[in-house]
């Protein structure tokens, strides 16, 4: 697809859409938009080689789970284009970033803005925790830590079949608390799966708060390298650093870009809630109104007119 | 005397999988223990060693399925669902990946004790949507398990016997069917896996004592032909006894109970198996006796159902086969 916006514009658009959604719905995954916007914008707007979407711009309603009696079932991967050998694949490993991922699909023209209106509505496929039938998703990742393993298996298989397309994973740093992440990296290294790429949002946040107050994970880069992968640090908000990082040699090894991010980048008002940022819910109408005014100003948009919203 | 077949899985898997590039052989550090060491050596291009890291292995297999491969995962059954249950659900069962889960050491077929004995796997698998469940009870079923499993459009849980396995049947597994081993009219006996051989011994003794047994052997536990079972239940006068190498909750005893209750069948049912207990380590014969999974336990169960003592003693049962724990056909004593 042809780029119509710069990646910076896409990133700003992601923050604006998630902001508007959170204000209208009295809360949401705001902080993930702050930390992840440039990474997802870069993936979709520049780095990933994807075909045109194969699913309707306005998502279809939930059409049942996979079963032998549901022959028309399909995943939401069609928003990333067809699964052809030459194209890249992307898994959003922390499915809690779904709102941000949906906003990205809209910004890059792969989903209609109406899709976000369906977010977390009963009967909708645009689920709060991205399901495999949700737009842009291909596998379930709501149980954290399984994404990189699944991608490793897919990448090994694609390499075996001689497919040039890469397999990408969008990861979160909280996932490295799960032992499976390390099992996956050692397996990918052992089997020389170098068509496997990840970019990890290192925002040092998890559900209970700052990761250091929950379970310290130490030096992620050193650990990845000890387990056989290649890791490179970047500033998550500097696109040129991300662009350079993906060129890091990683022969016979998976490449994991560690994106050192700010959980309130672009929305400085969120700093006052630090470190409770996993899900932002407003404590009062007054707080909601103040956030609306302040963050709108930070994002250079008008405040959201949410009268009539819930 | 029954024919004993040495390592039927080793030959069957290689014959089935070799040369089919879409089939992959996955192992988790139990390669010779699952009789696939020869396959690894002769077909390395189809073999993937994933180490003692089952959580990754399950999701990795899901990814291979997404890439169009049909992975056969080989390890001890317990290691494929207890620790990596979440991965089994999210990466394999939900998306209906064509992953074939070859679970070795079902129930008390190992002296490895609690950590090695999958005693509740059927209960777990029966409750997983999209899962198919097959269980082998003899060498012919082991020889046909790969083809049967690979015929399923979705994930398949298989209870696989290894080592020296008796040959009881001469036809392969036909998925979805059940074997009718005798067509008696007094009591229906339903068994699966290694318990079928036990029931065959008890059956002969009851025939001499004048009680006619209808005996079903289940190799397909899910999907299940409820109507066929109900026909057999309706064909006997007194009731049903089930015997399984598994806890009595959620296994074939429960399957029969649910089928009868759903249809409003009022006959008595005696469920034999592990009675809400773990087992411990020991030889198969010892464990089957100690926990009531053998021919003698079935005799007692049928006597309980009939409320009658048939005077059958251990001597009336065909000599029980005793496995040497340290048999040369096993890689280690487990």
C-alpha cells in the first residue's frame, strides 16, 4: 500500500485516536499509545512488507469461534493482507495493546474509523483484548508470553519452505517475566531462526505498576544475548534509531529491538498517575474533564465533546 | 498366549512419516523414550529437538501448524498438558492446529510415580473444545495411531503404548467407531487402553461361570458414538461396568455415565479405575492390582453389580503378564 502519511503523522494520529476513545469511554489503554505509537507506526508505515487488506474496512461482527461446525471462520489477519510467501507477518504479543493496534490500522488506511466505535461492544469482533478474529490479529496472545514461541514456529516453517517473508512480533517488556519467553529465545537461537524479528516496548510498566516494584527483570539485553538472540537498544520515540536498529546483523539468530519508551510520551498529564498506568480510568468527572482539556492541548486537537457518551 | 510386539510405535511412525515433508517429529528430550531415536537418526530433516521446554514447544508447534505443517509431538503425556496447559489451549486447541499430541506412559504404565503418570488427561482433554481423543490398547492400534490421528482436521490427543505391546486386534483404528469384542447379554463391560486385555481375561472366566458379557473396547473417546453405546446398554439385562487406566472422574466411566443419564437409562453402572487417588511408583502389574485396575478388580466389580459371588479366583484368570521394569526394550526404567 502507498504511504499517504509520514510515520510521525501516523504516530500522532494513533495517540489522538486512543485519546479520543479513552475520553469518550471514560478510560482505556492510554499509556500503551504513548509508549508504542512510533513503534507500531514504523512497522505498518515503513518496515513491514504487507499486501492490501483482504477483509472489509468496517469489521464484520463476531462470527463464532473455530470449530468443525463453523467452516467460514477466519482470523483478523486479513487486515494485514494475505498470508503470501513474500509478505511479512505480525503478531501483537501483548493483546492488551489491541486498542493501539486498531488505531494504527485506521491511521494506515487498513480499517475504517468506524472499527474503533465497535471496540469492546457486545457482539463485536473488535475486542478489548485482541482475539485472533480481531482486526490485525492472527493468533490469540492475551495470555502473555506465548507470542514469540508461536512466531518462532511459524518463522521456522516459513524458512523451511523457502518463503522470503519475515515473521515479526510486537512484544512487551512485562512478558520477559514469563519463563516461556526465554524458552522461545533459546529455541529460536538453537534452530537458527533468523527470519524472526521482534520489537519490544520497554516501558517498564505492568498491571500492578512499575515493573521494578513487581518483579525486577534485570538487564534484558544481556539476558537475550545469553539465551542466543541479538538485541539492540533504541529510543522508542526516535524513528531514525529504530530504522538503524533493524539493520543490525543477526545471522542465525533472532533480532529483538528493545524500544526504550516513555509511558506518557505525548500526554504529559499522565505523569501524575505514574506508576499506575496500565489502564487509565478517571476517578471523577472533574478529572475526566481536566484530562480532556490538557491532553487535547498536548496533542494539538480540540477537546473531545463527550456529552452523550457514557 | 498372546503375541507380544516389540516397539510397534517406532516402526509405525517411521513408516507413516518418513518422506512426507509436511509431517514433523518434535521431541522434548525423551526421544529414545518415545521410540523416535531411529527416526531422528534416519530423517533429521523432519526432526526438531525442542528440549525440556514444553511451554515453548506447544506454542512453537502451533506456529508450525500455522505454517501448514502437521507436527507430531512426542513426550510423556503428563508433560504435554500439566505444565503447558495454557499453551495447549491458546496455541493448539482453540485455533484447531493439526498438532498430533503423542502422549506416552498413559496412567500407571510407568513406575515413575505421580510426576510421570497421566491419570487425569482424558478428563482434561474431554473438556477441551476442538480436541479429539484416541487411546491405544494393543500393538495393532499403536501401529495405526499415526494414520488415525493424522486423518483429523484439528488437534488430536493420543495415549500411546510403547515397548513390548500385546497384539489383541487384527484391524486398525477406525476413528469414531468402537470395537465389539463380545456380544453377551447379561453385563456390558466397557474398557480402553491396557484395561481391555484385563477384561478379556475376566470375560473368559465369567463365560465358564455362566455369565455372558458384552465387551466394548474404546479407541476413540472423543468424538463418541453415544447412540451405539446406548444400543449396547439396551442389549444387556443387568447393567454396565467400566474399567479404565485413569481416574474414574471425567474418563470413560464418566462418558458412559453421562451417556446413560442423558438418555434416561435406569440401569446400574459400576465405574472402576483410580478412585480419586494418585498412584505411586511401581511395576504395572503391581499398580494395576494395588489400585484395582486389573482383571480381578473387574471380577469384583461385576460381582458387585450382580450382587452375586461367582467363585472366580485369581487362578481362574489367565496368567497375568508381568513386565520386567528393566526390560531391554525401554530406554530407561521409567
